[in-house]
């Protein structure tokens, strides 16, 4: 079973504050209505390869 990717805990995730596209990914360079990891999985069929947890 693959690890669940939580974009909000990733170094590359950011909130755009755009109503139509509130989620952004700096690694892939896009904004979307869905969480970036879902977009990546749906588009490529593979989990995000840039996931990098933020250091606490």
C-alpha cells in the first residue's frame, strides 16, 4: 500500500487565494481546484514524485 500524500504538509504546496484555483504546487508549477496530489495521480497514474515534507 502506498503512503498517503498530504499536500498541505509538503514544502512545495501553497494556497493561492484564488477562488477557482485555491491549491498550488511549486514543484509542478500549477494551480487547481483539487489538491495537487490528486491532480498528479489522475493525470499520470502515479503518486507525486516531488513530495517533500516540511521540516518542523
